[in-house]
C-alpha cells in the first residue's frame, strides 16, 4: 500500500467544519501529504462571469455573497498554512465538482463530513454519499454529530 500524497478536504462552512478540518490536517501531517481544500457554491446565484465555474481567489468581484465565501475559504487556508493555489472555490453540484477536482488534481484521498443519515434522507442523497460512490480515489467520510460541540473535540490527540 502506498501512502496518501494529496488529500482534498471538502468544506461547507458549517460549525462542524472545524472538526473535519482538524482531522484532515492531522492525517495530512501523518502522511506528509499535500492538503487542498474545496468549497462548492450551490446556494448562491452564479453571476455571468468570464472565468467559468472555478472562482479565482485573487480577483475581486462586485458580488458580496461571493466575496464572503472567498474570505471564509481563505481564512481556513490561512489557519492551516495552505497556499491559495491549493484552495478551490467552485460553482456547481457539490458531489460532481468534488469528484471532478479530485480527478483533475490527482487526489488520492477525499475527506468529507457526513451526517450519517438513514432511510429517506439517504435515498435522497447527500454529498458524502455521492462522492463515496463515484470518486476514483479513496474517500474518508468523517461522521458528524448533530449538535456537535466543537471545543470539546479540538483537544490534541
């Protein structure tokens, strides 16, 4: 078995991202792997742009919602010491874009948070489930607990 060389962390800007981010950072350190981060915009309208679905982080836009999303992603990158070249802000359907970027960037492990839904919610699909079933690389789904208290989980391992 070869070690992981490039990991892609999918974030959704929820309060639980901190837990998933910490685990991803620890794994990347353990394997001495490159860590990239992706956030997929599926909840704000896509303006008519010249740059397509991948949003350059070094270009200002007139869209306040988009600028807010860029700032959140850059803040996570800063906290982890990840250069902006390894941060991806993309419009589209999350599972499709995560899989596309993972393939494009030769990622060998995708890390996503999963709420572990069952029954009807699972049948309707989730980002973690979509990535798990269609990615061409390994996928680590980190189980999230509803009502998770972030500070309790951040104690060093």
